[in-house]
C-alpha cells in the first residue's frame, strides 16, 4: 500500500552521478509522504513471519521508467519468495526521507532504496537500524551499513551503440548521435561504451555527441536531436533522463531519425520509429538480492555489479525496423559480452 500526497511532478530518471564519496543514480519524479508500515517483522526464516521487503523511491512510482522497473519486482517477490512488499514514495524534499526510511526500517527485513537524493538519509537511517538490511540500487554508497547494487553502464551502452550502427548501416547513414544529460563521469562512461559498440559493428561510422546540461529538459533534447540530424546522425541514443524524451518527440514529428530507448522499452513514445531499447533489469536485481538475503548470503556493506549475464541489462528490438538478420548478429554480440569473451572498456 502506498499513500500519496496530492502532488505530482514530471517523472524521469537521471543516470547516477558522483556526489562526495557516493556514486549514484538520479531519479527525478514526485509524490508521496507516508507508506504502509506496521510492527517490524521477525527475521526472515522465522516460523511465524515471512520475508518483508520495502521499496523506497525518492519521488514516485508511475514514471514509466526507473521506478516502475523496480515496482515490477513486487509480483515476483510475492510469488517466488512469499514476501510481503511495502512501497514508500518521497517528494524530493529532504525532510521526508528520514521518517519514511525509518518507517521502512521498522516494517521490513530488507529495504531497497532508489534515488540519489535520499542517500544522506539512507546512510544515517541504515547506521541506526543494523537489524534491517538496506540496499541502494544503481550506484555505490561508501558505507559499511549499506549494500550497493550497480549496473555496468558501459556494457549496456555498448549494445545500444551496436544497435545504432546496425540501423545506420541499413539506412546508409554514417553517424550515430549521442545525447548526454550532463558532462559527468558516468555519462562519459556510457558514451565510451556506446562509441565502442558503434565501432564494433562498423568502424567507418562516427559518433556525434552533444550534452544538454540537464536531465529534465525534453525541449532541449528535441532541439539537440534535430541538430544531430543536421550533422548526419540517423540513430540517436540519449542517456539523459527526461531530456532524452525529446529525441522521441522529434522522431514522432517526422524527423528522419531512429531514437533508441534506455531503462524501459520506449517504443510507445515513437511507435514505428524506435528500433529498440536498452532495458534496465531493476526488478531482476531486486529479486536476486532479496533471494540472497533470504538465504543468509547478503553481507552488510557488500557491493554488487550487474550486466547482461546477471540480468542487469536486456535489449529489446523492433523486428520490422532491425530485421531478423540484424537481431541475430546483435544477439551473437551480446552473447560474447555475457560469456566474458568480449570486454568493454570503462
């Protein structure tokens, strides 16, 4: 159960950025102050209480993106682990986070936290509640009290680049566009992976990058997409949160580009124009870590990374736009990554 405030703001997610000693993702959404609570259950595995799992987001579910990928874990947590799931939504206001996280600590055995705005509160509450396991998702938190789950960004973006080059080759285009939210290390990491993926498929193609300076400006994203088109880019991939929605707006308005999605399947944003998306397996990660916890194998303060092999990333394709042969070649390339044969430089 989730109780929301009568407020809602535009939903998006920024890829995680470094702040002090923390590397984390940004998720920009809004709503909510209180959540399901209750007396703290006994430790998992006890005779009379099952596993209780909390999912906290620093803003709100319903974004069709990062937070909803986490919400998708609720059903498998319930069916596979017989867990009770409680959800918590903040309002991107610091005063909300500690009370909500304390409620989550009181009511759950393990709590997943998404959204870098809540990291300071997370570190504090986790340190004060050693009997509850806290997990930060999509970044590394330098705290012995917090488990970290990080996605291997360059690896995922590599396959987005391979897709871009494949679509370009079919269209006779020689440039792949990249839109970054801000000029930060993690975005550069994605750009590097994307560039490597393009070169793997077609070394003759070039990558044309441009940074928006914002994660929440779709109008700027649209403007950049049109500018990249003028520079010869056909396939365009944005690692830029809500700003990235602008490339789909441009495609939907008949710009001659092929936008590639990230985090979730973005084809509904530009039907018939989106060759594929790089999906983030947030639900898979939550279920995997909850299983480890239930089995007594999730150590406090441990750090975990996820790529294609672990279900952290998944590619989805539009067969009509990519073609069966193109998809087969991309699947073979992804298998080389999953097997460890192909190493991606960070």
